[in-house]
């Protein structure tokens, strides 16, 4: 090997090194570019997911509002015959003796319609008179001395209570018997 051969081989080796270095730099740039592309892709995905969530929330709120209006309309529609009956009862002249009987009969019919509607809606009255007082479903308005009743027995109803299945809509307001005399503080 002479010097010329060595000189020619050195530049050849340097060329390979330069090629290797430039290809490594290109690989790094490609990796950086693909990392940037991945980040951009992930950012777009995040933005889409956030927009989807906001749209879902808005749609859900709108659907709930529409459902609430429909429910109110349906319940009101079931009470329209009751309202019509009340309006008719108010138009009756109560100064005449048969007018009073007509109003009473009309109110009985209206009460029957209300009971039927409540039954259709699955709403039941809370049992009161003769039952033991239960603070979960009854609200004691008065305690009265009642020697012929059990202590804590409900002897009167002031307002009816209602429930729908296990859900208490309104507690019954009741009068509760007390068999022991009230303790008087001096």
C-alpha cells in the first residue's frame, strides 16, 4: 500500500462517517418530526374529546328540560277533568237549596276523579287513623288525651299524606293519642 492508496482510503472513510452522521441527524429529525406529529395528533384527540363531552352535557341538559316539560304537561293533562269539574262547581248558584246539593255532588265526583288519577299515577295515601304513629311517614300536629286509645295511636288526620312506592311525597299530618297524663312542670 502506498501513500496514495492510504490518502484515497481516508477520504473514503470520512465520507462514510459523514454519511453516517448525516443519516443519524436525518433519523433524529424524523423522530422529532414524528414526536411533534404525535403530540399534535394527541392534542387534536383531546380537543375532540373535550368538545364531545361539552356537546354531551349540553344535549343532556336540553333533553332533561324537554322531559321535565313533557312530564309536567302529562300530569297537568290528567288533572284537566278535575279542573273542569271545579270550574263547573263554582258556576252553580249556591243560594238555591238544590244548588248546594249539586255542588256537594259535584265535589264528590271531582274527589273520585282525583283518587282515580292518583291511582293511575301510582300514588297512594299514607294510612293514618287507627295506625301507630311513625315519624317516618307521619307528622304529629297535636297530642290529645285519649284514654280509650293506645298511647301513640293516631286518632285524627289533619292533612293526608301521600307516597309513590317507597318514596314519601308528603307526610300525613295527624293527631296522636296520649294515654299518660301530660307531665306538668311547676
